[in-house]
C-alpha cells in the first residue's frame, strides 16, 4: 500500500460507536485535497470522506483511507447576506452564529453544532424546521466537488449531479464547499408550546401539515413515550423579548439535569421513568435561547464523548423511517410489536413531517411523509443484536407500507428491501458514480452492505 504525503495511522470512531483503524489525511486546502485524491486514485486506494464525525453508522469509516474535510473552513457571505459559501469542515454552530449576527439563519439546521456543513449536505439531513422547509439539501444552491481523481468542479442548480451529491453520502466525491441560502431572522429566542398530549393518533394529527398555521412561521414535531402508545406534540416559532421559561430537561444541553437524564436513558427502567416524568410534569409553554433550542442534542454528544474518554463503549443505535402520512400510526404500531417481541425499549422516539424533495438517495425523494426515528443505547452485545434484528423486521414492514429507510442514520435492513425502496433512483445514482468515480474507489463497508449493486462490478 502506497502511503500518501501527510497520511498517518488513526483509530476513527463514529457517533454511534463503530470504530476502525485506517490511514487518515486531513488536507488544509482544496488544492491540497485535489492533489491528495489524485495521488490516492493512482495508488488504487479505497477512499471515504469524513466531516464532523457525527454519522451514526459506518458511512464515514473505511479500513483503508479516510479523508477528513475538517480543516476546510471558511464563511463567505454575499453582500446582502442572503447566501453564504461555507467550507466543508465548518461546524454548524459557527455557521449559525455568523449568520445570526447578520440577522439571518439557515432554514434547516441540524441539532448539534459539531456537525459539519459537508456532512449534513451529504446526508440531506432533517431537523425541527423540516416541516416548513424540507431537508437541508433543499437549500443548497451549489457545491464545489472534488472527484476521486482530483478534478475540481462546480455544481449549480439544474445540474443532475447536484441531486446525487446532496444526500449522496460522499460516494460521488468530496464536498469542498457549499453555497447555502439564508432566510431573514432577527430573533434570538424560540417559543415552544405543547399542543397535544395523548394517543399516537392525536400526536400525528398535531404534526401533520394540515395542523400548521397558514402563516408558515410555526413548525411542529412529536415525541413518543417508550410504550409507543402515548406522546406529546409541540409547535415552535422564533420570538424575541420574551421572558425565558427554559425547557430545562431538553433545551439546556449543559445542565446537570440533562446529564442525569442521559444516564437514566442507558437502562430500560430509567428510560420508562424519564418518559413518565416528562409526560406527567409537562408544561404548556417554554421560551429558550435560540442556540440552546437549535443545538439541543449537544448534551448527548458531550455525554458520549466523555463516556468514551473514560473507556466506555457508549453504543448508540438510531434508525429513521419515512412513510406516507396515512401510514404513520401503522408503522408505530408495528414497531411497538417488534420491540415488545425483542424485549427492547427505545430511549427516544420522535416524529415530524417532511415534504418531498429531489435528492436521489433521499428517503423523501418524490414523496412526502412522516419521518419517524427510534433510538436505543444498548449496553450488551445481546441487546444490540436484538435491536438490529427488530430494525430489520421493521424495515421490511416499512417497505410494505410504501416507505423507505433513511440512509443517514443506522441502516439495518435486508438488501432486497433497500433495493426496492430506492429502485426508482438507484440507476441514476449509479450512472453518476460511473461518471464521477469511474474507478469505483470511493467505497466502504457501508456502501457494500447497503447497496452492493453500486460496487458489484467495476464502475
């Protein structure tokens, strides 16, 4: 194996707890990135790109060569601050802070400030504002891409490749920078109201697009209890000048209470206890600082980072499904049965509506629906195996309901089910891969496990 300039051996870990040993390079500029990829291509290295390290599964891991885009930083705002060019490795926390100083905000922002711009673009990620604005890829107006052979190219709206790169998990090339649309937002707070508490049907009805105000400035999302029979639905909007009424257990990621809750969620009994407390002692209205609301999952990120530094595995499994609105309740009921049979308890279940989009590997490509996520924190190998088996079963149920598994979280599903879910767009993605990565070097175990048809023959 030919080592590249600047390559070093490294142990790389995913957010979900998977890890590999590999060669790692971290180019400091786009030119350096292009040169390194050209060198790696000539040497026949298997290549995977990595951003902020927030992938749940092994999308950004590789036992050969991992190319970190973390050092490709920079923010270049247009004169009117309606758009910004963002370096691949720029964390979302820096993007939001810089935009907010200019009275702007990205329409859709992921829930941890540590995720990178290129990482979420490659994942076409969703967040609490997705019911209004779709996934974050819908607001990418251009991408600078570096192919596996080191060719730099600019992808603009209307370019077919943009729909492959957005949500393409980095398998078409390295995203060096993105052009991102910004919307006006002078507010520095978020108001959240509890609009429903009760059965699953009530929660889904409150999250459906028909329940959103016509003003289009209010979003909705739901959280279900571990029993998957009850839950709460929330509506949020940006505000200013309100007296703070913090949602302490959720929107204060640095609080001791949040740490205690994270510890309790490591056990089934603690998970049930946290769910009951949240349900029984729910408030009706909260007002939180914008950044605490936006990046509320930072508490979990720090908790897991600390645990791993102390030597704990801190395994996390989260799988997300997109199903037609009419099938949302049925998916949740089938999940309840599958989890009961496997004797597992989800520590977090959330629901939101997502409009249809055009990204080729998006679970909401060409169809809208409910995005339903189930998260688990297994502490034993036996429980991890039961979780995986239950998610494979639920993936098959999802296919039968006309839905898809989202590829940006954990993916536990039969290959045939995934192929059927994405059969309408896989041929187009394969053609793009043949054009942009003709040597088939951008690949890893995740791609081979999820879509073996993309790597079964040389492309």
